[in-house]
């Protein structure tokens, strides 16, 4: 084989190599072009499926349309376990959220409107029983908040208006019977308060004025008899009269 033939063979091999290389680059470029993960459009808006990975761990994933979240988003703990799901609707303005303990049990569920807490939020213990029920409007506490014992029975109810306690305040024994009946106005205890024995009879009652006792307070025994009369003036005890000997029993806690 002369030198000219060898040269032709080498040239053909080089041409073939460049054709293969060019085809491979074109195919790889096509793959990149068709990749739908973490894309933005010409305006910089997020489009399609997005995910964030930190230290080889997926932290969140979800879909955007014109920079607005659509449908279900999932957020994860550092170990990869599911932490929160958020389902968006109404052009991203409304969201249903659920959070989970690292164990996988549900921790809380509620709603966002324009990314502010709204309507009812419920919180749970890892034993699956409800811990509290909260109400929001435009991220402010509004409505009756409820707190529960570990057995699921109601423990306390307090009313909020625009992030300020305003309204009835009630507490209960584990069997559901009333323990305390009072009122909070502008975050201060006001008006008549009643404390009850577990059997429902009144134990202690009187008036609060701006968070302190004022006027006459009466203490009763379980038979309904008055055992002590106290007189307060702006939180200061001026007089205390024992009306009957107290029975040697454990009394409900006074505030």
C-alpha cells in the first residue's frame, strides 16, 4: 500500500470520527434541550417541574406555571423523610398544607390564602390525638381556639379577635365538665369568673377588673355552703372572713 492510499484511509477515518462526534454532540444537546427540570422561560419565570437537592438529599419538588406553584409540592427533612405537603389551587392563591413528624405521623393541617394562615388549623400529637384547633383570618388569630387533653377531651377554649384575646374563656375537666368560666377583654381578665368542683358545684367566684380581683369573692365547699368571703380593691385583699370550717379535701386551683 503506497503512501497515497494510507493517507486516504486515514482521512476517511478522521472524517468518520468527526461525523460520529458531531452526531453525539447533537444528540447530547438535544437531551439537554428537552430536559424539563428546573427550567425558566425567557422572562425568568419558573416553568414545569422543579426540585432542590442539598447534599444529595431532595429537599422539595413541585410544578410551576409562569412562576406560580401548581398542584402538590412536597418538602423533605434532611434525611429524606416527608416533612410537608402543600396543594396549591386558585392560581396559587389558596393552599392546603399538611406537616408530618419525622416518624411519618401527621403533625398539623390547615390552609393558606395568599401564603397567610387562614381558616382552621389543627395540630396533633404523635399518638394521633388532636392537641389544638386554631382559627385564623389573614394570618391573624380569630375565632375560638380549642386545646385538648391527651385523651382527646376538650381542655380549654379561648376567643381571639385580630390577634387579641377577646371573649369567653372556658376550661374543662377531663370528663368534659366545666372547670372555669370567665371572660377576657382586650387581653385582660374582666367581669365575673366562676371556678367549679369536678361535680359541677361552684368552688370560687368573683369579679376581675383589668386582670386583678376586685370586689367580693366567695369560696364554697362541695355542699354549696360559703366557707370564705374575701373583699378586694384593685387586686389588694382588704378583708377575709371565714364563714364555715373548710373540709379537709383537695380544692380546685384558684387563678
